[in-house]
C-alpha cells in the first residue's frame, strides 16, 4: 500500500532574527517565572540558527 505525502501544516518562513527573538522571549519568560529549562532545536530551525541555511526546511507529513 502506497502512502501519500501531504503537508498538513501551513509553513511560514521565519528569519534567524525572528527565531532568535522568539527564543529570547521564551528565555525571559522562564527567567521571570524563576524556571530553568533546556531547549533542543532540531531540523530547519537548528540549521537556521547555525547559519547553515538561510530559510527553514519544509516538513511533509505522511497520511
């Protein structure tokens, strides 16, 4: 049985600046709450932050 790939989410291109700002806001929110957590960035977001790519990768879901 063959599975068809479909994109179930609307992808929005995000800039490295936007991603860094979002992570900074998350860090500030956690600090304000007195919490400490570790975040793992994988996939396109990780590559974007490392400056290996200039745009995020596209994900496809298997239906």
